[in-house]
């Protein structure tokens, strides 16, 4: 005995095939969309973007620390913000990365 029909009566072979093909097409589109989202930047560019993002975040945290209310200046939040502000990200930004494949 086979599966019970989804509707009142069983699907025809053509309906089963059409449903199968529609599912495959949907899965193929999902795989294709995922492949398009791959990051195609070079490692050097990704490094530069990451450092720039870190520097921007450090500026934002510094602004947050400056606008922190007086009653929170001695809090754990203030301490963590000060540690973030004290990080030397310029050293990271100055790192010269290898180009790779003998192009150095």
C-alpha cells in the first residue's frame, strides 16, 4: 500500500512529476542565490574593510563613553568602554599584508 493521498483522490503521475520539478526548481534557485552571496573580495580588501569597521566602532564607543551619564561613569559599562577606547587600532591598520603567489 502506498501513501494516503493529500487530497480527496490520489495525484496522477503527471501531477507528481510536476510537483517534483517545481520543488527542484525552487531548490536550484535557493542554491544559486547562495552562490551569488559569496564574498569575492581579496583577503587584503577584507582586512582593510574589517579594520575600517573596527575603527568606526571604536569611534562610536568613544562617543558613547563621552555621553555616559555621571552616575554610570564608575560602572562596568564605563570600564569596558574605556578599554575599547584604549585599544591601538592604528597599529593593526599599518600592517602590510602579503600579496601572495610570489607578488611580494
